[in-house]
C-alpha cells in the first residue's frame, strides 16, 4: 500500500467520523441542573454495576442501566470510566503476559 492511498483512507475516515458525530445530540429533558441530579460519582457507580444492571433490566422493567435525567457530560464521563475500569479497558488487553 502506498503512502498516498493510506493518507486518502485516513482523510475519508476522518470526514466520515465528523459527519456521524455531527448527528449526535442530547435531549434537553435528559439533562438537569437540580441538586439531586446524578452526577459524576453516580455515573461512576452506574458504570461499575452496568453488567449486573443490564442482566437485571432484561427481566425487570424497573431496572435501568443509565440514569435519566442526569447532569450531562460529567455523568457520562463517570459512566464511561466505570465501564472501562471494571472491564479493564484497553490497558489489560494490550499487555502481553511474559513467561518467567
């Protein structure tokens, strides 16, 4: 593969990602500034318990894996960290185990 072809693919992928991300929006009803609204720490907790709450949500309509309304970006960031820390993220998958 030559360099120009790979640069063209990278440029095309970048444009596609930008176009798709332009479609992403969040409903105003999903974000709240009230004091009792779940924020970063609740998002972190909900990310940690995601696997169990997902299984529970399959059997009970009263169990949700994501809190709505929430505080917005900070809740999302906590939720993301909770899922990646629990699952090990890409850190554990990228390490090769050495043999002693």
